[in-house]
C-alpha cells in the first residue's frame, strides 16, 4: 500500500465536459478525498489541433460547479513535452526502446506485403535489433521495445485480470521524428512524475493500459493500480450520445439540478454501497471504494436523478439554495433576481424546498414571492376567479384586516367565510391561490399569506376581487 493515495483526472480539452468524464473525475476525487490523499487535474492538451482554451475553461467550470476541487494548479500535458522526450531518450539508453529509421512509405510497403501474404499487418521494425554502427544519419522515431512473446497482464481493480497477447501489440512509437512525444508515452510519464498511485478511468482506455504498462516496465517504474470503469449508457441501454439529450455537464446545471444531487447521482451511477441511493458527501467519501464499482455499463435514469435531486433540495439550507439558484439562473440565461426577490425567496424557502425536484420547479412554486403586484394569474389559476369567488374574496378582506397575523387566526377567518358559503377549505383555496400567487401549484395559502404579510395579502385579494 503506498503511503499516500494520489489520483487524477486527465481530460482532453476537445469539447464540453461529458457526464462520463465528470463521473470519472468524481470517482477519482472521492477515492482520494476519502483516504486523505491527493486529487490532481491534468489537461491532456497534446493534440494541438483539437485542444482549445474554451474547452479547458469548460472543464474547469464544470468541475467547480460539481464541487470537485483539485490539489495545486492543474497541469498542462503539452507544457511537459520536453520531459516526455527526455524519458524517451532515457528509455533508449536503458535498452527499453530503439531508434527506428523506417519511413512512412517503407512501413506502408511492409504492411502491404504482409496483407498480400495473409500475415499479421502488425509492423515489426527491422531496426529493433540493428547494430548502432549501421544507423544512418536520418530522421528516426523512438519505439518501445515491447515484449514479443507471452502476455502483458493487467490486474484491474474493476475488470479483474486482463490478458493481452504480446504478438498483437506492436512496438509503439514514443517519440516522433520531429521530437514530439506521443500521447501514450506522455500519459505514463505524467502519471509517474505526478506520483499517481491509482488510475481510475473509463474502460475505453483498457487497451491503452497494456501499452502503458509496458512503458512502466521498460522504465522500471512502479505501476499504478488500474481501475477501468464501464461507460455510461443512455436510458435505452445504448452508448451515450447526443441523441440522448444532455450529455455535457453544463446542460445539467442549466436544467436546474442541484450540484449535490448530481454528485450523489453520478456517484451512484455504476457504483453501489448496499442499497443506499441517497447519501451525503461525507457518506460518499467514507463509503466509496473500487470494490463497489460494477462491471456492467450504468444506465442514465432521469427519474432517479430527479428523485435524488429532490431529496437534496429538501435537505439543503435555505441560504445555500438561494445562492445555487442564483447561479442556476445565470447558467440557464434566465433573468437574475433582485435583492428583495432573494430575500423573499429565502423567507419562503421552508415552504418551497419540499417536493421540488429541480430549481425550475422550485422557482415556479416561488412565483408568489418573486412576482410583484398586480399578480396576473395564468390561465388555469384564472379559472378560479369567478364572480362568486371574487365576492368571497371581498368578504374575506375585512376579516383578515382584523386578524392577528398568526396562522391559526388566519385559518379561522378563512374557515368562517368558507362556512358561510357552505364550501370547504379546499374549495376556497383555489381563488386564494389565484389571487395570491396567480398559479395553481403553490405552497399552502396560509404559508403564502404568512410569508408575504398582511398588507400585501390584502392588497392582492383586493386586486383580484376588483
Ligand atoms: N485524456 C484521456 C481522455 O480524455 C484520458 C486519459 C487517461 O485518463 O489516462 O479520454
């Protein structure tokens, strides 16, 4: 067991932060944080054509939103290219690699010939065992001297023992003829130099692990623990794609899912701790382990996501919710809240956070405290404002005028008027909702009245009765 656990997230900045990537980051973060270890971030920007600063920005922003923090500054893989080249030369000096002078045309010709003979097209360089004295003064690449016989075996914490036949792995290029390192080399050098002890990533990298393990072995470096996690599938069980809708993490913020709920759901996606569905960050840190990661692809389930988010909204402190809702509105490009709207939202929060699965749902319920007079009822709510119900509202106002603004007294005043008209409380609630909130889905009418106060309540009832 290494002294300190070090994990990393190593995204390529070529697009948005995919939710699969976000989950990988989360698993690495939880694994390290739960063990007093370090979690590092490395941006794999070696592909200069496809990497963009905007994509890096999106990754940083997405991780921050999800509440994932990394130790130290993030590392740019591209900036470490000299070090990668140095290791390639070191490997050469150790005899773990060799210079290959074959031109692309020669390699293609060798492949052609192999194809024609029905042999494996895996390129075998004639320079592998060539005498140094025979080396021409010509451009060369540095190739790994990979074992030709036997197997490269990966002990994977999720996949178990995975075997790769060495006669199916070629001597991969580590350093190109222009002196630039290949991605496969860079990953290993970086992980080694950063002291990474556990590589937890998508199982689309399992094949890379075989080649990367060969580099560790050629350098005499200690291999990390490998853990390749199954990818996330869409609700239909097929590989996640744009077809499934929200695949970028930023879309989830804009849809109004709270970050805590998203963390909980993504952690649970492909990992289990007994039958726990809802858990706190502390519990996740305490429980998360590699043993709990399943071998089958996890399926996205929006119903489950919403349920978990609803539980987190209910459990959150009001002030934290307001803060996160402010960020949500900005992300969703919806109008910002004024200070008095924020204050109102906070006051109303105890009556809003139960049974709201997302922020848009919560905001809809909060309409009574966010809207200003005159309250314009939506179509459905407006149906409750009939000549008869308007008359009832008119009768109610003087009663409320005299009530002390206590729940019990307000209830009694409303009940008295309802009774006088031979109607139940349920029946009278509809025009009250329409008058106070202009909506049909609201907190209880009494809670709303208490939140907005006597004066505002009476003003709204008077508006609606007119
Ligand atoms: N940069 C790779 C990717 O974004 C990850 C490499 C790794 O985790 O080793 O898929």
